[in-house]
């Protein structure tokens, strides 16, 4: 069902005022064309959105209709030359704007010819109502058309809502006092207005159209109705609706409310409700652009007020200075008090008439002292509520005023500041004469500025983050390229070295195998358990503990028969003991002289001959003391004292046995022999050797050992093993010397203590031993040596062979 069939009544909006119209002064005469001015100033920012971008240079000559600036973005509008001439400057110039900030403008000096160029000459189109909608929108965009009702929003953008619009509303209300340009346009060019309406309907794909006009314009309504009839079937769905005269019924939201009953909510647009509103002057401009190819280079402007000699409506080129309009209308009268762009309710006061006409200007009001009230001194708000009753947007003007004055812009937004249409009804009825609209405009400007700064800050932050991301990405890419080059180089080097490396690796492996085999053979030749390098720290500790237990057991067995042993040794005189020690010393010296070359070489650097004799003497005294503590069996078999000859024979036999034993025992066993060491000393020696080996194993990694082996020849391995054996032998010899020195000191002390107790008879006549006693003593000594060798891990065959 058509929307037009549902409209059975008119609606009313909240608030509104009946104000003096003052329209008769200017709408009685037809529209006149203003003579060509000498110079035009065309600002690049004459619309909502981004400013146009200049496409001409200073000194360039242009024709009428040529493009001076192109649209720079989606929400933007092009700018064309209103006449032919030369571009003399592109510079900031002042414009009619509340900020007063100069705007970049193209200054065009007219040549007086007013001629169209070959590329800008209008080309009429007859059957324009059958054109493609996309082509229609493109023609409108190229023509630079914007809303001519005052907002100056790019028309091509509004026409791009195809499929989202259900009703197209044409605003013909013109509710502002003094303004009559739309009234005269509808009277004189109703055909162009209706044609433009139909073109916009086709571009939007809309069927239903409503024309809203106030009932104080009967001539314009009649002209529009006649034009609708001329279009016959093409305008059958267009409804012309007259509405009551009430300010501000020409506002977009209020007109939609009156015609359709739809309430446009706060922070919403009419497009969201499927309704689009356009001005009658905009419709006429669309018609001229599509059918004639004429860009927007002029508009109808009302020049009126009691301060002007002859009020009228003029067809004015864009960029014409206001002074040219004032002069054409007879100049100022003595009553002129204020110059305003727009009407008395929503217009903007200007400081002078040197400003140019822009696309959004529809009226130049030269007000007299009786037309507008003189500014009165503002008084405090009395909270009467008249502003709220008059507000057509149904807002709270008083609250917005307080927040704007206190610069509490967040709170002002909370009470819907941006829903204010700045109609001026609240200020018109305020008994305190507060400039409410100015406060609202100030607050909006500050909020917009803050939003722009925030947007710039966000853009700067985004650019900075992207900059950091780009640097990180470049670093990562650089690192990846370097790694790829390195990998490729390594791969090429590996491929080049692989054939030559195989024989070398094989030779190294063979040498390593031979060294390992030779090392294993050298280890096998040594006595089992002799080298501590083959035992782990745990094994060394176990071995030391076992040896300590064996020595402790032997000592316990010896101490059980200590008393009998003391009786046996009591038969020996001091001279006999000294002779026995001397014989033992000579045996030890002979043993050292007949030792293997390797042991002799190891021991020689550490012990001098004197030291060797002292060591032998110490060991002899230790043996004597040991003999004094012999087991009970030896005590029982012991005969009276030995004769000197027998002692010498016994010492010689012992020397030969020791020499044979030293010759048959490995060097390491000779170095490790410690019969004279106590169990505590043996245990300490084993623990020290275990700690040294553990520390050495921890400080020498297995990999380093494995890598070092291939570099040593078999001869070097043998020398290294021998050096280690010598080091161990030297260490054991030093320890044995220290123990022997301590033992000698102890024996000397014992001898001094026992000397007075010796029996005179024993000193005088030592008892000789029989053959049988000598044999038993030798057998006991052999058994003791065999047991000692077994406990120390050495083969017992050496003593048995003796």
C-alpha cells in the first residue's frame, strides 16, 4: 500500500512560535540576474565534509563551467568557475563562518566575456527521466551540487541511499522570516523543481514523494500543482501538502513529523527511518545539472531588510562579494543597523560586506533598528521554563545552558546537546535575554575540536604502533635472510668437504683404535688393582676399607700374644739388635741397587743414598720391634740368643730374599709397599688417593679425554702411563719415609726406656739358636710374608720361591 494513502491528517510538533513574516518586502518582484562582478572569491570549503582540492594554478585562464577544484573524498563537492577569467591567487580568505578563520580560496578575475569552454558547454538531454540511476548520481556529483537550504550537505551522497528510502520529502516550507528566494523560485521555475524531484526519485528508486509547503504561499503552491499536471503519469505518486505556518516547520525533523507523523528520535537520522528530505532549490539545481549539464555556479539569494533600499531576489554567481549585492539593491539606508547572513532567527551576524557568497547562503538581511531587538544586558536565569515550552526539539535548553556555561561538555551531551537545531526559539522567549544559542554553538564547537584532537591522537598512536611493527618485521626479515645465507653457505661447505673428509676420518678412527688396544695391553700387564686410575672412587674406598680391616685383624692377633713375644726378644742384647739393623740396612741398600731400572729412575730423584740408609735403618728397627711382638708360636719355638755368625747369616738370607722379591715385584707394587705403615695411615692414604682420583675424573670431561686420545701416539701413551706410575711411586715413597721417621723416633724412645732394665746376663752371653729353631723361625717369617702379600693384593709366589 502506498504511504500517501495512509496520510489522512497532519501532525503537530512540540513547541514552535508564530513570528512576524516580513516576506512581502522581497517576494513581490521577479528574480533578477546580478551583473558580472570584476572578481570572484571561491572558498574550497563551502560544504559539509572534506574541502575540495584545487586543480588549477595561479595565472591559468579558465572558462565558465570549468572545474576549479575536485571533490577530495566521499563526502566532498567539486567547485566550478562561475565565469571565464584568470586565476590570480589561491590563498586563504575570510568567509562567513562563526569561527572567523580564513579558508583557502581560488580568486578568479573575470574577463567580462562569460563564455563557456568546449569541455564545459552544457549538453541538453531530453528523455532524462529514463536515465540510469547511477548515471544520475554521477552527474550530480560532477556538478558539485549541495543542499541549498542552508546545511550544504553533498547531494550525491544523499542520493546514494538507493533501496533504503521509502518516502522522499521536498521541503518548500521556507519558514524563516524575511526569506523568499524559494517562494520566487517555485513561482517562476516550478517545472524545474518538479523535474528535479522526479530525477531524485528515480536515483533513489522511490515511489512516494511528498511536497510540504506552508499555507502562506498560495502562488507557489498553485505553480507546483500546475507543474505536476504537466508531468502527467510520471508524477502520479507525488503529493502536494500544505501545512500550517509555524516556525520552525521548515526544519527537517519538524517537517517530517508534520507530514508523516514519524518522530525522528535523538541521535538518529531521517534515513534510518526510510525518509529523505531535499530542498526545492536543490531539486532545481539537479534538474539543471542533468538536463543541461550545468554545474552549480549560481543560486537565488534574497536581499532584504529595512536597512536596504530595494529588497529583492537575485540570481547571484558563487563567489560574488556581498558588497556587489548591496550596491545593486540601492545600497544601505540610514536605518541599517546589522548585516546578517540568513534570517533573523538562525542567521549569523557579519562584521562587514567584503565576504563572498557561498553555496549555502540564501539570504542577506540588512536589518534596521526596529527589525531586530538591540542586544540587551543578560540577567540571571529565573528558571521560568519558557525555553523548554518553546523548544521544537523537545529538549531542556536550561540544562544545556548551565552545562555549556560551566564547560561541562560531557554533561551537556548527556542532555542531547547535538539534537538542538539552533532555531533560536528558546532565546526569543527568554525573559532574561540570555544568548542561549550562542552557548550551544560554543559547546558544540569545543566538543568537535576535542573529538578532532582525539582522532589525531589515535591516528598518531596507530601510526607509531605500525612504525614499531614495521621495524620489528624488517628486523625479523633481515635475521631470516642472514640465517638463510648462513645455512646455504654451511650446506655448500659441507658438500665441498665431504669427499675429502672420509679418508681422514677413517685414518683417525684407525689410530684411535690402535691407541686404545695398546693402552688396554699396558693395563693388562700391570698387577690387578695396582693402578688407581682403573678404579672408580667407590672401588678405591672399598679397597681401602678392606685393607684396613685386614690390618686391624692382623694387629689384634698380634696383640693377643704380645707378652710372649716380649719374653722372646728379651734374649737379644743391644749389640745384637744393632747388628741386625745394620744387616737390614745393607740388605735394603742392595735391594735398592738391584731394583728394576724404571723403579730406580723413579726413586732416585726423591731419595739420596744417606736417606736410603736411614730408611733401611728405620725399617730394621721397625722389624726388630715387630719381632719383639711376634705371635705366641714364634715365642714358644724361640731358642736362646743367636750368635753373631748366625745373625749375619740370617741377615744375609733376608737380604737375598728381599732382593729377589724386589726384582720379581712390579714397580708399582714396590712403591706401594707399606708394611711399616699403621692401619690408620693405610686408610688415610687410600682415602686421599680416592679423593684425588675423583677430583681428577670430575675435572676432566669424558669428551675431552676422547678427543685427546687420537692426538697421542702409542709411544706417548706409554710415556704418559710411566709418568703416572712414577708419580704414584714418588708419593708412596714420601709417605713411607714420613712413617718410617716417626717409627724410628718411637723405637729410639723405647730403647732408652728399656736400656736400664736389660739383664746383665743377657748382655754378656746371648743364647745360641739350634738348627731346628732357625728352621721354625724361617717358616714363620715365610708365612707372615705370604699373608702380608695376600692382604696387599700381590702374588705370594715371590716369597714362596725364596
